[in-house]
């Protein structure tokens, strides 16, 4: 009986060590709607500013990344929680499973790949469509560089970093 209890305890400890801890998201307590938060003084490469200026208005369109499927760009929380360290839905160009955002490595992040290149057997270059009043066409190159800078800086999960 003691041997069985010891074995059960040992197995329980091993299972607990195998569980993956979710990264803390500092945006969980942010006041919404995001439109009321002044991001003009934040660096262009901060997640909150990228969300407000680029990801929400450009990607969270109806039928796109509006919660219908991941990544979900409706809020800074959902943006962070569905991109950083999460596997992309489709394999990369070499057939490998890559991360949507690999902190510190924009060149390995599927988000950048999908913004710059058309992934074979996919829906096309992102964004697939933009709203008529979107500034994406005029600022696309700068926005992609800002996203790269955020990722290369470690995809920081602070409001101003």
C-alpha cells in the first residue's frame, strides 16, 4: 500500500513538472475600450501602440482576425496571448511549424513572413483586405519595421516597451 502511494505521488509530481505555465499578460487589467487610451506618447514599437495603430484597425476586420480564428487582434490581451510563443496555424515555407511571434527573432516569426510574403497554399499575403479609410497602404513599410522592432526587442509584454 505504501509503495502504491509513493508511486502515485511520484507520478503526480512528474505530471506537475510537465505542465506549461502560461506567460503573464500585463494587458489583462487594462481599461477598455482601447480607443480611450492615449498611445501617442508610447513608442511606435510598443505592443499597445502597434495594436491601436496597426493590428486592430488593419487585421481585426469582420471575418478576419476578429475572434473568428487566431491570431485574435481584437484586444492587446488577445493579440499577445495568441501570437507570442504560439505555433502558427499553417506550416512555414519549409514545411516546419514555426511560431507566430518568436520573441527576439522577427526573421523566424510567421507574422512577419505573412506580412511580407505569400505563403504557398494559403489565403494570400496579409492583410487580405483593408478598410477604405486604412492607412496601411501608405504606412505598410513603416508598420512592418515597427512590428519587427517589437519582436526583435523580445516581443516585450509591457505597455510601453
